[in-house]
């Protein structure tokens, strides 16, 4: 009988790990076409896991066409030539030493396939609806630039980005956030991940960095990949605990005070001043304010930024256009305190700007001609309606008797607390078996023993009404 190890599954649930093990054996030819798989009960007993775990793994394999079932006979391996081209049949073969390149086709295909799990409803996706990207305006602006601005398009930009875009962003920050910054303080980069790396080089590899717990996993991975000392700071109802910053001797804290992910907490003004007070006590202390989705506060006015009340220049403000335009538009920026601007250009000027002139000039024109403001207003109405649609689906179903909604007025996700005895893992497994991908709040904790159970993080930005209805019905059945 098939046997797999469940040691070192990482962030995968048990069913995801089992699914990947079986899928890899099929792709590598270890399981051949027509071969019968063990029954759910016997397989579970042999592996020391629950039957529902095997059932969910089989369900995902069936959904993707790797296996099929015959009533009263069992589960069998499909002919995967009908799923993948021949050149992708063995994407997970181990390196036999013939190549030292990490970009070998097998590894690239493996990485792509790890990210390609398809669900009928995905509450973790932040992709933008294609119909809401301003394609016609964007293409018109590009044509105008190609026709009228050919010379400046071919001039290499300064390492901080073209001045025209930085001036446009400075005006937007003043109009939308009340921030008064000079264009020279703004640094353009291809995504916030790139800017985090730049900041580590600027502030120093010898500094001790910290992030929120719970928090966005990718941020921790970026800091760890740069081999800097990175710790995790617990949160209360007002945000990160200042006492822990002192206890752990933190130099640089990375936070999202206006709308923390995943909790949705908005840091109150008292805690903000307390945090600025902490930063003022040592020259090495800085606050990275990640304002990733501030444009989408759906009720009331935008929350003032921490940077706007910082008189000691301790806050480094970061934002991105991936939420307001599209997740595939890799344009982000940071606003450095004035005293760090000189240090940045002295130390980092050898870097080339990572965003092309074509994109920078197009975005500058998009902002300067008023299209960006109109686009944000249109999106805000769209997401407001979409959120209300999902909340109405929940409120009009029996599911509403089992849940409590929190944090629905800001950003593109909210929290749904479930009154149930089921574990988070079982809830997610049963949801996956019905084609629904969702992440519990507990998965975002670095310290699992501190994790709060029975709260789901609901990202609705890419969902259709049909998907909302399907998901609501599915959760009714899961909790029923």
C-alpha cells in the first residue's frame, strides 16, 4: 500500500500534503494509468490520519482530473496524457547532478504547479476583475506617449524613478491622505517586496526587524531571505504591543496601522503616538508603515496615515498600485524621511530603477489627467456593492445564525467568526472538498499556541454573485 511521510508539511494542511504526494507520484509515473488507489478507510488507517483527510485529497485529485472514481469499485489513476503535454509529464524529478541551475524546467514547472490549485470559489485571491481595469484609457495614454514622447521614453530614469511620476504621486498623497512630501522623498520600485529589500540594505543588516503576529506571511519570508534578525510582535485590540518592542530590542517594526492584515484592526491615535514615542528613543529605530489598501475604506473618510503625524521623521511610508490597478501592475513606492533621502542616494544610487519608463510615464499621465481618482471612486463603489452582496447572501441564509461578521468597513476582506465545535482544519478541509478555498485566521500566526480559532479571513474582491451563493450554501452544509 502507498505510504507517505507527514513530517515537515510546512504550511500545508494534511489533505494538501497528501494530495501533492499522490499527484507527484502520478506525474512522475510511480502510479500508472488505471492503477487502483487504496480505499479511503484503509489508506487512512495505514497513514494514521483521518478518513476525511483522504477523502478531501481524493476530491481535489478528481476535480483536477488526476484520478477518477467508479461507484462500488474505487479510485483509479487517469490517463494524464489528456491533462498535460508530454514535456510536462515529469516535472518533479530530482536533480541528478547534470545541472546546477535553479531555473531548470522541472523546477520552474514545479513552482508553477504548486501555485495552480484551482478552486470554484477562492476567498484568498486578490486578483482584479479584468472588466474593471481601465484598458481603453491605459492603451490611449500609451499610444500618446509612443507618438509624442519618444525621446524621453529612451532616457534612463534616475534610480528613484522618473520625476514626473514622483510629482504625480506627491500630489495624490497630498489630496487623498493629507501628506505633504517632496517628490525627492519618493522612491519607485517594482513591487513592495523589492522595496523591503532596499530598506534592509539602507537601514542595515545589523538591525533587528519585527513584524505583526498574526501577519502577512510573505513579509517574514522576505526578511528571512535577507538573513536579518526578524522577530514577531503580538497584537491586542489596538495593534502591536509596544512593551514587546522594548522587551525584544526591536530596531525596525513593519506594520499596517490603517487596516492590519489579517485582523483588520485600525490602530487608534493613542497607540500611534505611543509607537512614535517608542521610535523616538533611539536613532536606529524606524517604523515601516505599509498602507497597502488604504484607498478602499468603504465607510467614512480615509484613516490618516501614521506618517502624517510623525514630526521626528521616524516613519517610512510604503504603498502600491497593485490593489488600485491590478495585482499584475508591479509599481510600488516608498516615502523616505528627509534625512534618509541623502543616505539612500549616497548608498544606493548604483541601482537602476526597476520599473520601465513606459509604465512610469503612463501611470504619471493616468494620475495627472484625473483618471486615477475616477478609477478609485469607481472601484470603491464596485467593492462596496460586492461586499454588500456577500453580506446579504450570508444574512439571508441559515449560515447567519452561526456567524459573526467583523471588520467589514475597510479593505477588501473581513473576518467571519463561526460558532462551531469543528476545528479550523476540518472546516477548511470540508470547504476544499466542495471546491472552496479559504484561510482561517489561525494560519497567519507565527506562534500557533496563541492563535484564535474559528475565525475565517474572507477576501471577496474577485468573487462573483454565483460564487458567493455557492459558497454560502456550502458553508451551510459544512456547519449544518
